C-alpha cells in the first residue's frame, strides 16, 4: 500500500483529491505535504499529538488510494498496515484518497 519514494528535485508536487470520510466533500491533497497538513489547511481538525508517526493519535483506515511515508516504518504493526490503517501525520498522498471516519 505504501512506497518510500521521494519526488524528483524540482518536480512540482502532484495534487490529488482527499475525502476524510466516504460521504465528505473532497479537498486537495498534495504529494509534498502530509495528509494531516492538507486536511488542516482546508479547515478540518484531526486528532494528533506527536506528528511524527509514533503516538498513533491520528490513525485512520484508508478505504481507497495509495500513500507513501517519508519515514522508514511508521508506528503501525504489520497487521494494521495489512488492514489498511495509515498515520495521516506522516502519510503523503500518491493518488486520490478516501479515509474512514476516525477510529
């Protein structure tokens, strides 16, 4: 579900649609910002504490789409990753995304 690849230097970030729940209006999500940063810039609040992938306060299930992480292994178990959970504070959109309601 996730890939650890950095965009090419000088390459403009990609822009995707992000829905914070299946029935929500889409907002813009850029590949150079975390999903959480994009949501907060659009006026949405998300639970957060550390914002570096360790506290897990922001955990959400990814219903559709792909993300990548800029850290090697965010604070998710292999089972959680297999079930589609992401940490929006360190996840970056790689496609249009739909998240489930907060856990």
